[in-house]
C-alpha cells in the first residue's frame, strides 16, 4: 500500500526541523525533504551569535546538524532530493521529487529565501570571509572594524544603522543619488556618522583570502576608486523561493507566501514557515518559532480529517 505521510516538510532549515521535531513528537509520520544539507542559509554562517542558549558563537552547520538529529531522534525522516512539482489541493497532497512521487495529508513550505547577490566573481568564495548578507547575524564579527553596506532600501539602511553602533566606520554604497528607504530611516542617518557613497556600485573585491576592500565605479563617469574595509554587507534584497507554489498559494507583493501567525495559507492543510512566509523579521529564532507554531495547527487539521 502506498504510504501517505501525515506531514511532508519541504526545506531542512531551522523552520523545517523545528516543525519536524514537534510533529514527530506528536507521533505523526513526518518527512523533511532537503535538496542540499540541513540548515539552509543558516548552515553557510560560521559564527552565529544571536541564537538563544549559546554564550559563544555557534557554527551554523553544527547547529543545523543538532536540529536535524533532534527531530530524527523522535522519528522524523530526512530525504535528500529536489522537489520538482507540488499538487497542494485536496485532502491528499502530491509531492514530486527527483527520487519519486510522495503523498501527504499536510505540506509545510519551508523553502526559505535567499539573498540577492552582487554577481561578482569572488563573491561566493569570500562568503563568510568578509562577505555577509545579514548584519544582525554577522555584525559582531566586525566589531571596531570598517565595513561597507551595499544597498539603498529599508534593509540596507537598517543594517547600516545597526552596524554603526558596532563597527569603527560604516560606508553605505548606493547606485542612485537618493535612497529608497522610508523617511524615518533617512532621519536616523543624519547623526549616525555613516558615510554615504552616492551613484556608485561595487565592481570588484580586494582580498587576500579575506576581504580587504572594494573597488567602486561611479555609474555616471565610470571612474573607479577603492575603499579599504574588512567586510562587505550585501543588502540589495532577498528572493523568496516560491517558484513551486506561486500558482497555488497567495503571495504578497514581494513574492512571499501570505500566512498569518497560525502559518496557515489559503489552501487547507498547507502551511508556510520560516523566511518564505510574509513576516516582519527573518531570523533563525523566528523560523524555529514558526515551525513550532505550525505543528499545533497541523495537529488540529489532522484531527479534523479523521
């Protein structure tokens, strides 16, 4: 007889494994499908200093493994495959993967969101070596150092303001001559000590195994100049990984899945957790919270199916 899971969780980040832990402890058959390795974006950060319970920085990969093992201890399964198609309507959901077709009564979307990159040749190899995408995650690694923040929207300004309280000096590099951020952020910039470099974009990274500076190009004159720094924070937006569900679930104007604090979506038995959900704050701790919350409403839904 074909197995039908109680819940399939797509994505093995902190949201996914938190949900898996709680669902498995409820004695529900639970499968996590992850295409790479446990942790998602978290696993790429070597020093996490803002997750409760650790008085020293914890490696994101290590933390991810602990979350995975914790869920599997209570019976959750993990499958390393890529999900290629979802059919989310009806009482039984269909999840097509590169390894075959699976069935489940509920589906939790935990595919996350990924930061937009600058597209520079050395960017990937310097991630965690001076290139960062989350100021609140990695800011303390640059205490009393010089950093660049790239971007001009609310996230970039918020990152720059946060870093200005930690770092020796902060440069904000924006490709236009005015910011796209809200007025409240602009007002805070006035006395922050942040240097704004207008009409410029980063075209190269100076490095010797770690970031040592950036090469900037004036977008009008094409003139180049360098800024010495220890870190470059990229804040040019994030992209929700919603390609699989965009024609079935309701998304907000930025492409994130609309789900309230219950994590329920517009389809019965389908939930959105972690960074993929429309929400005001995306951190490891809020992702884990989503997973725990979702398990309560997964359980309520499964009880109604009986």
